[in-house]
């Protein structure tokens, strides 16, 4: 299972801290197991149910947002050097990889294979289930903060530098398809 997750989400390997990387994989493994998602299903899930035929798939969205977050941090570092607000790159990547993992609880598949909002998802949005999953697996509060504040639920919260970066790249992807 771990290899399948790394095949789907190779950016996890960018996390330098081995323990943090392992915990990110464990979160994904548990979320996948919850509804027994298959690799081909994970690759075909739309990244949002809030847009008609977004054309962007869930795994593509997770990977793209992570790559955009890394690129933003890299460009800011190149431009400002040590004058830049410090960003923990491992936390940024872990948060990017886990921000939407809760969608695997929020979504369900019908008998015909259609992806719909689950009964669970009608009550609990993915930032909440993602934080719960991250807490269960012992991820740092800094990573849980990124998950919790990346979406509209975090609108009134003071975001960390990592959360600011991820929130904006996530909404770039979302706003362009909605």
C-alpha cells in the first residue's frame, strides 16, 4: 500500500523528515482503506464536487498544489533570501499532501461508480476529517493547522506562513475551474 501511495503522490518523498513522511503515508493509507478506494478510482475522482465537470482529478490537484506551494517557497527564498519569513518546507509539503485527504471520507462511490458526497460528507467537510486523521497519526500541530485553515473554514483564523502559501495555491486551482 505504501508503494501505491508513493506512486500516486511522489511529492511525499520531498519530505526530508522520515518520521513525518511515514505519518503522512499512514494518513493516506487509512483514508484509502476507509472506503476501500482502488488506485484507478483515486486517479479518476474529480478534485471537487462544487464545480460541474472540473476536468481536474483529485490526485492531480493534490500533486499540483503541492508543487505550486514548493515553487512559491523556492521563489520567495530566491528573491528575498534570509529576509523572507521562515517557512518549514517539510510542514508545507506534509500539509499540502494532507489538506484534501479528508475528501476520501467526504466522498463516496455509488454502485455505478459515480462519485458523490457521502452522508458523512454532508455533515463533516474534509478539513475537519483531515485534521482528525492527522491528529490520530501524531502529526505536528503546524501541519494540522495547514489542513484546518486551507479552506473556507479557516477564513477567520490567523494563518501560518505555510498555511498562507498553501491556501492561495489551493484557491488558484479551485477558482480556475469553478
